[in-house]
C-alpha cells in the first residue's frame, strides 16, 4: 500500500512539473524547440506532455453554483474579492483576484489526486 501511495505522489509531482514547464514556455516567448534546448528536454517529450495535459483538462467539467448574498450589495471591489472552490472531503480553496491559472490547475490536480 505504501508503494502505491508513493507512486501517486510521484505521478502528481510529474503532472505539476510538466504543467509548470508548459506554462513557463508559453510565457517565455520562446519556441518549443529553443525552450527545450535551453533546458535539456526532448521536444517530443514536451509535446507528449502538452497533449496529455490538454486532453485531461478538456475532459474535466466543474459545476459552479452562484448564490445571491443575503447581505446588502457591497461595491464590486469589496464584494468579489475571492472565489471559493469546494473540493471533495469538505475541503475548499479561496482564490484571490490575479491568481496564476496554471499554478491553480497544478494545485487542483494534486489535491484531487489525494482525494
């Protein structure tokens, strides 16, 4: 059992690593070839992970429920500071404006794999 859980952690770390690399390449302005060359990565491996991650993310849907607050309406800046993301097992995340979407995706992957 211990081996199994360790493998899950390794897998989650791989997904997190590759999501970060894909995000870094996208924001770098470099071509995939130049980015991979600078980091000693094979282009084919980069494209393989890009495809895997794209397919997994395209297949996920998240239910969103919007509730009206019972409080009086506050100015938008005060009222909409964070988004709460509810996870399994009663856990939740608060996401503030200006978050890094790729970092959030990686974090959600790790958290949901632990569930």
